[in-house]
C-alpha cells in the first residue's frame, strides 16, 4: 500500500499545482497528510484538504472538488470529494496483482526497507541485576528491546545488542555478607540463583532489626572495589551463575546478545570521563559531592561522584556511552528501560551534550510502563515477585494439556507446547502500548481465546495446513477476486511495510502485534466466507491458495519481529 500511496501522492501534488498555479506542494507533503478513514466505505485512505486551505486560500470543500474533477490514476477505482476530504478507493485488481506478486516474489524480504543501510545501532536492553533471577518486571525491557532489534535489522541496520548487567554496587556487599553468614558452596551449587535470592532476602529481613548490617555490606563492597581476592572470587562466581541462568531464559525467548558488559566493565574508564567533565567547566562541588548543575534545563543536578569519591549510575552510563561510540561508531544508541528512569537518562544525556560530544543527540531512551501484580509493585526484597521461568513453564504446561486433550498425536508436541506457551506470554505483553502501566493478570495471559498469541499462531498453522493439502499453485496465474473478504485481506497484507516503518519510528512493537491481529482477523473472515480448496472454479481456487500463501508469508515475517515462533501444526 505504501508504494501505491506514494505514487498517488505524487499525482495529487501535480494536480494541485496545475489547478492552483503557484502552489508549492510535493508528493512527500501529500503523503504525510494521508489518513485512514474510520469506515472502509469512506475509502482506503483519504486526503483531508483542511491542511491545504491556508496555503491555497480556498475552502477545503472547494479544493477537494477541484482536485477530484478529472483526476484519474491506474491505481484507483475512483476518487470522491466529501466535505473537504478526498476519499481514495484503490482498484482491487491493481492492488491484488501488485501486493500478492510482491509478497510471493520477495518472501522473507517482504516488508523490509533499506532505511538503515550503512548505519549502526547499539541497543542496551534486558540488563538484569546479577544474583537475582528474571522476574516478570524484566519482561518489558527484554522483549521490547529485542523486538526493536529485530525491527532495526529488518530495516537494514547493523545491530549490536548489549546486556548492561547490574553487576556492581553495594547490593553485592549485601550478597557477600549474606553468603558469609548463612551460605555454603554446596547450597549455591544446588540452588543457583534461587539460593542467592534466598540469601539476599534474608539479609533484608535480618537488617530490619540489625541496621549495622548495612555498614557491614558497605565495608564488604569497599573491599571488592579495592580488589580483595576473596570478595572478587565470590563476585565473579555470582556473575557466572547468574549469566548461566539468564541464558536459559533467553534461549526460551529466542534472544541472543553480542555483549554481556555490565557496569563493572567501565570501572577503569570512568576517571577519564570525570576529568573531561571537570575540564568542560561544568563540574561543581556541592556539600562534598561532585555534581553538574542542570537547573538551567529545569532538571535536578546530575550526581557524578559521591562525597567519598565513589561513582554513581550517571558516571557509569556516560562512560559506557563514550566507550560504545568509540568502539562501534553508532548512529544511534538506544536504551530500553522503565519510564521511572526517564529523568536519569535526560540528565546524563544533557551532561554528555555539555561535555562537548556532538553525538549526544544520537542517544535515545525508550521508556516503558511499570508492571505490577494486582496493583502491588514487584520487588525482590519484598518477595512480591513472579519468576519469569516459572511463568513460562506454567504457560507451556497449560498448552501441553490442551494439546493432549485436543490433538494427542501431534508431532513434536513438546516443541509446539514450548513455542505456543512462551509465545502466549510474549504476545500478551507486546499487545500493549509500551508506555502503558500493566497490572499483570496470570489468568488473562494464559487465556488462549480471543486476541492472543495462540490464536495468531493457530491462524499461521491453518495457512500451512491449507497449503500442504493444496500441493502447489500457479504464482503467475491471473487473480480472480469474487468476494469482498478477499479484497479486505489483500489490503490488510499490503500495509505490512508501512507498519514496519511506523513501529520503528515510534519504537513501538505493539504496532506489529496489533497488525498481526488485523491480518489474522482478515484471514479468518476470508476463510469463513470463501471456499478455498473446494472452490469449483480453478482460477478462483488458485487465487485463494495464493492469498493463503501470501498471508502465511506476512504472518511469518511479522512474527519474527516480535520473537514469536511459527509452528506449522498445533
């Protein structure tokens, strides 16, 4: 559809310039004004002439009436002037031939664009705190971040995924104190990260009555900062156990990272950046701490060093950004974190700019809403958590139960249960706008009826089943459209390339998720309304098989953008 819209926009711009001499308007201008009407009866897309009224010094109705008069294009069946809008109706035959032909010819490349060709983007996402397993709150940064990576790759970018592990700070002092007091090697070897969490939670329980334990924790972390051999060995051990645990979850989610470089990686790189901040003349001492005053920019001061000279998150993030620019020469560096960190990123982004780095405007924060359980905030200390591995397993088990009941002889049913069960959780999360706060409902996430992951995966499997029974089709045959649902399906499929561009421009994977639901709904309506394999007319039958093949391709390509698997049988 985007190519058709672009072609029509150019022709409309030329018609406007011919009808209104002196008008300065381009095809790109017109393209940006197009809207999708709320009702298909009002056109496939429309040009609101209200946006042209001031520059052309005519009423919207007069502009629409004038431009429509005598306007023709092979892509259109008709153009109408209605109350200041130019409603444009795409020719069914034209869009059918163009769209289905493109999809079947391009296959896995359908929907791709070259907007990122020759460009590099670094994506910083997931980034759990070491010595704690994934809980539900980590799902957002992980699946949003990786979906954005897939979208960037689909658009031609060279992508570098970085897992900025939380592997430094006083929490490790707490972990070390807890281990030395109550832990054993045998316990951690047996329980892994779960054992570390048990110790961490016990520390906070005990510290409520013994606040001096916090001093012990700070002392142990200071020893770690100073290279104490015993604490360093424990710290590395905790990190190794944690990464091993994380990789199992990432494998389930079909996610890989290029680098696991946590906060500690930048320890030796921070002094140089602190010195650059000082040389830039923006570092000030305030009550013993080193800060950058951002009051001029309506922000609180950005803390660079504590009174004792130790670093903070902004110091580490600035150093990491400089390292990534020097190492990867990125065109964009994208950070996917909770919206609660928006001020933090705004502050240190501004500091990078004030330091004189001309690439500061290439730093992008992509915030997402909070996750709660029945309105209660998630927290490892409080124990109000749902471990992601447990949730995924519950979903997989439920799918396996459904398969055992309805299709017990299904091939590879363990693999299918895994793909559909994990997909249900991912799809459920990515169905929401990323900035929306979510109160997690386990029953809702595992409800496989309605607009869910299992529903769209079943639609994909239905396409595969039809094509398998068809045994083949003639890609070059003329298309014969006889039902309105066929045209609706084709027009829905044609929008995939622009949905990819929209999702990436907004850093919003839910654009793709909602589009997948639109495709599934259009295909299932087509499946309900039209005989496919049993159609008596061979031309009609071949057309409908082609539409099924095109739907399978588009769904498969879209699934890949949100980390959803493509089971061919369910």
